[in-house]
C-alpha cells in the first residue's frame, strides 16, 4: 500500500468515526441529564476499578510511581468527576438576565446547549489526566467526543482506548490512537470544538485546520513559568514547594516552575535548600530511585541533556541515557543568553536568574510572553503589584501547581500560553454554547414603541 493510500484509509476510518458520533448526537442520545450522570458515574467506576491498570500504564510510559499517579492524575480526575456530578443539575439551570426598560415586558435567560461533536487532543506528560479531564467537560455538556491520546505515551493511549468503550457509551465517545498523521486526518473533519493540550507549534497547526471549518478551539499550551522568590519569604518552605512543583513528573509539567527569579543573596540561600529538598524527595541517587519519573523519550532526553551546563551547576547534573533519567538539577548565575532560557525547560533542570529587585522581576515578566502560571514567594505586601503588573494564566502566591486542583478557578492560559479555560463549571461552559433566550408577550404590544413613525411620545419613552 502506498503512503497516499494509507493516508486515505486513515482519513476514511476517522471520517466514519466522526459520522457515527454525529448521528448519535443528532438523535439526542447525549442530551438527557440522566445520561450525562450515568456517563460520569461510569467514568468514576473506571477510575476506581481500573486504578492498577492505569498505574501500570503510567509507570510504563513515564516511570511514574503509583503514589505520584494517584496524586497527579487519577486522584485529580476522581475529584473532578465527583465535583461535576454533584453540581451538574444546578449548573444546567437556565440563568435569568435583567431585561432593560425598552424591551419590557419580557423575560430573558441563557441556557447551555451542547456544541455537538468535539475533538480532544491530549499530550504525553499527564497522558491520562489531560485526555480525561476535558472529557468530563464534554460529558457534562452533552457532547460526543473523539479522544486522541498522545502517541508518546503509548501504554496509556492503549489503556484509554481499551477501557473507555467498556465503561462509557461507545455510541458517543471514541478513542482514536495515532501520531501526527492521524491527528491531521482528524483535523480534516468538521468538529464543533477542538480542545488541544500541547505545545505552541502544533497549536498553530490545530488552529489553522480548525479555521477551515470555523471550528472554535480551546488551546491549553505551555511556556516558561517564572517563580519569584525574595528574602522575606520562608526560604525553607519555598524551596520545598518549588522542588515539589518542579521535580514531580521530572519537571515535565506545563505549570511547573520553569526558572527562578531572585536577587543574588536570595539565590545563594535558595540553591542549597533546593538541593536538600530534592534529596529529601528522591534520596542521594535519584537516577536509581523508582519514585522519580523518567524523561518521556530519547529526543526529549537529548534536548534536556543539551541544556545542562557543568560550569553553572549548583546541584544535580547527572544523567543516565539508557534509563532516560536526569537528576533534579539547579543551575545558578544563568543569563538570558543561556540555552536553558531560550526555550521552555519542560524537564528537571531549574535555572536561577538573578534580578536586582522585585520591580525588575515584575517588569521582566510583564515584558515577556504571557506565562501559563506565575509563582510568587514573598511575605511583603506586593501581591497587588504582581496581580496588576503582570499577565498570566494564573498566579500561585506561596505555592506552585495547586491552582489546578481548585475546580472553582479556571485553568487556562493567555496570549502565547493558550486560549480558553476549563475545570469545574468552566469545563461545562467550554464545551457548551450559551444560548440566549428572550420571551416577550404579544400584549401589550410594546414593540410598536420601537417602530416608525417615531412620535414625540415614543422618543420620550426610548
Ligand atoms: P505535542 O504537541 O507534541 O503533542 C500533543 C498532541 O499533538 C499529540 O496528541 C500529538 O499526536 C499531536 N501532534 C503532534 N504533532 C502533530 C502534528 N504535526 N499535527 C497534528 N497533531 C500533532 O505535545 P508536546 O508539545 O510535547 O507537549 C508539551 C507541551 O504541552 C509543553 O509546551 C507543555 O507546556 C504543554 N502542555 C500544556 C498543558 C496545559 O494544560 N496548558 C498541559 C500539558 C502540556
């Protein structure tokens, strides 16, 4: 079979999947609240009953321990499902709106309606969480969905493809596995929403393809998330928390601290504390510690290895290519010209960049691409300066990462870090159309007041 024929076959296959889901959606299968509740319950059952299978897949793909998988993937999903299940009925109630005087009498409201057939494209770094968390939004909204897990996490991809149809309504949800070619074939199809999580380069491909069908997109991207630490902060706790946020998943986290901004004095005090925090988590030999994740692929390992700089290494720096592991590493006296500052690190290397003052740090962040997350460790009362002086998807004061575990606040980027947001009720709205409803009685016929001829009396009323 020629490459072209193979491509046609993939396109035909994904076309059939999308047609099938669209037919289901048209028949109204996904609309009843009871059906949505049942799907959420089924997802909760999958997460509970198949925990060990999911842990094994995450171990195979990223060397992730069961404990870390529970904390950062399965547990988050379970809480998100439970949160949505409990509140969905209330969230779906029509929301009344005020009717201005010239439109009265009348009633106005909005209702959430399903968008239709959606596409969820997931990355490899939290391959379970980032495939299924958006799916919770699709279920809640009454959409059908194609889930495209990442080919770089093949065990998780296979597990999702195996388990999802066994638990969820296969008429409405399909898993399509494959690489860029399959994703491209999917993007040829008309969807009602494309929800993409991943890097900026592919995001452009996704958005261009979606534009052909005028399909809306949610883009959950990455970038360099800065951490500012000053001398007023509790440096022991700050170091522990930064280390935790950085070295879970070996730094392969979109909202992980990418680099630290600090004055020289703070940097000097912080660097050994970060090293000590890494030792507390992963011992003296992290390369051989089973609780420490590996790098996803040789390509990413080599990229990260190229960012190491022995001359600037304050701690760590060791690597084991066959095991795809790189030690938790702190680099000091790093400048903007260093390769590690020229790209999103997305790995276990933490550069510390010296700044002269908090004001310089704020200006630096404000002048750069808008990050997905920003973290600030200070006991000074400068929160407002950070909140109003910079733009980012989120800010964590005193803690990294945990903002994504609060379903009541949106998770998403701004500018180069993405568009649209989800989690909690926002997942429902991200996958819904907010339809406007206006009801006006025909008597009294006040619309006459709005139509010509415009008499003096009408002008006064308007
Ligand atoms: P990726 O962009 O390589 O892959 C993501 C998906 O895109 C995969 O399903 C893949 O099959 C598909 N894809 C890859 N190449 C494609 C192509 N040419 N055409 C069509 N589809 C293609 O994933 P990645 O970039 O390695 O992920 C890491 C990035 O994702 C980082 O920048 C990280 O910060 C970001 N990220 C963001 C979030 C978030 O929630 N905002 C979460 C995780 C990762």
